[in-house]
C-alpha cells in the first residue's frame, strides 16, 4: 500500500509521516518513507543527521530513467522519458526491495529496523515554480509508476505543502491520501482544495486532525470535513520533546498517539488495490502531459510510449544490477 501525507504547511505532515513509518516498520514488512517535500525534514524526524541522508533521487533522474526504462523499445533514451512516461513491455518493474534503489537511493534508519528512507533532495528558492522542482519530484513519480507493491508492504510519502502536488499526476499514485489538518480555518482551506481534486480524480482521501486541544477542536473538524475525518491526534508533549531535540522512540508517544496510528494502519490496509484504475490514470496523465508540454519539450510524440497491452500490478521477478 502507498500513502501520501498532504496538508497545509506546518500541519504535521512530516511528523505524522515519520511516526506512521516507525509504527508500520514495527509491525514488520518492508517500509519505505520518501521525503518529497520542498523542505526536507523527514530524515531529521526519523532521527537521522544531515550526513546520514541518502543520495537525493532528484539529482540522479537520468540514471533512474535508464534503470526503469530497461529494454522498453518504446522509450529509446532517458531524454525521451518524462515523469509520466508509463511502464510498458520491457520496462523494469520494481519491488520495495529493488536492489538498485536500495543501494543507490535509500538509507536504512538505524533506530528503526525495517525502514528505509529515500529523498528527492533539497530545493532552492530558484527551483520553485520552475521545471527543476517538478523534475525532482518526477523521480518519485517514476519510482511509484514502476513499483508493484504487494500486501504487507508500505510506502509513505511526505508531500509538499498546500495544493502544489496537483501540478503533476503524483497525487493519483496512492492507495490513500491522508490530509493532515489542524482545527483552524486555514487547515480546512487546504482540505476544501484537496477534496475537489480528489473527487474529480477519484482519489481516496481521509482527514487526520492534528494538534487537537479539546472536544471543541474535534467538533470544528467534524463540522467542516464530515465523514472524511478518520482520526485525531492530540497536541503531544512527546512530539514537542522530539522537536526540541530529545531522543525519541515510538515508545515515548502517548497512548492516544499509538491508537491513532493503529487506526491509520487498519484503514490503509483495508483499502483495495485497484491496479486497473492506477493504469488508466497513468495513461491519462501521460496523455495530458504530452499535449501540455512534453511533446514540445522532447520533440517526440510521447503518446507512442503508451503500451496498450501492458497490464499493471504484475509482480516482477527480482532483478539485479
Ligand atoms: N500532534 C502534535 N503535537 C505537538 N506538536 C506537533 C504535533 N504535530 C506536529 N507538531 C509540531 O508542529 C510543527 C510542524 O510539524 P511538521 O514539521 O510535521 O509539519 P509539516 O506539515 O511537515 O510542515 P512543512 O509544511 O513545513 O513541511 C513541528 O514543530 C512539530 O513538532
Ligand atoms: Mg514537512
């Protein structure tokens, strides 16, 4: 299962991504956490120092494209591959244990056995709003497009704040999207934006209320997001202490926090994988992208990359490189 954490800046996306990753890793089964945010803080929230982060995916986009296109004759070069280029016959499909990504683009998290971290890499002010930002996140989109995750495996993506994620098809790459919302008007504002996109694109969405102080906070969220409210997390002294740089393990989290993480896990694992929809949306966004800019940018008809016979969701046999 793949899940994205989205929401307003500062709502708690990174905190919840890191706690949920720790929680899932403790249950066993491979877990990959991906920092796809402009502000790269997920490593820190997982207790890693800045010298312990993996090599950024965003800086290796050409190697990643070459790896994923494999022997697909429809994609003759990395230059012809854009972030939405779908896999087809000959493409290299991957699992969470893929040796190339594990070796080149991931790091294990020493304090959390079973968890690996991948990162897009930092963005500078100059990157924002220009192609560079989207091409860095594009590395994650390509990874997710070629990933065939199985039962008991989890990918958690810490997304960028606000509605920026709609700029690409990335928000359709998940089995579930958790929108983290504080009980404030601004928190609800991002929810309203997301809800419409989620409805238009048939993306499953649930709200995680965060930094809750009172019953009144819960009532506020319930009033504005209705049944989308899945669970709430109180304002947590343990999380505050972690933010203050004190050593943190999941055992330090209060019981309400553990309960909330359990609700998220059960809810996520109860989702039904819909590979047909995944495939349809992959093709849909590639087609849009090709018409909008990618045909022009590459000088090619990128619709030729769509393999009509390709079946999504077939587990690859392990390859080495
Ligand atoms: N339940 C909580 N209790 C106490 N503090 C919290 C809680 N959730 C998040 N915080 C604090 O709120 C701040 C913002 O959290 P976090 O960095 O996870 O948000 P974010 O949505 O990832 O922000 P950004 O948009 O900047 O990436 C941090 O200081 C974090 O420790
Ligand atoms: Mg963050």
